[in-house]
C-alpha cells in the first residue's frame, strides 16, 4: 500500500517537475520537493523499493535543475 502511495506522490511531483525544467519556472521544483520527500518516506516504509527509487530519481532531476538555476530560477 505504501509503495502504491509512493508511486502516486512520485507521479504527481513528476508532473510538476517536468514543466519546471523550462527557464523561469524553477520555482515549481520548490513546490514539488516536499511532495517528493513525502513519497520517499512512504517508499521507505514499504516492503518494496520501487516507489522509493522512483521518487529518488524525480528528486535527483529536481535537485539538478535547481542547482543549475542557482536555486531560484
């Protein structure tokens, strides 16, 4: 159950992160970060690692995009 919830949180955050790769929309990553962290926590509580790993990949994409934009844009 936690794995399914983790995938759902990961998909919701991915929908926010993908458009946030466009310049001047980097603020969307700041909105997605807490959602991704919740997904990672739910994935850690699960017996399976799939949802957690998916959320970690989405987190990595958002973190790299934020670091390239200096954390602001």
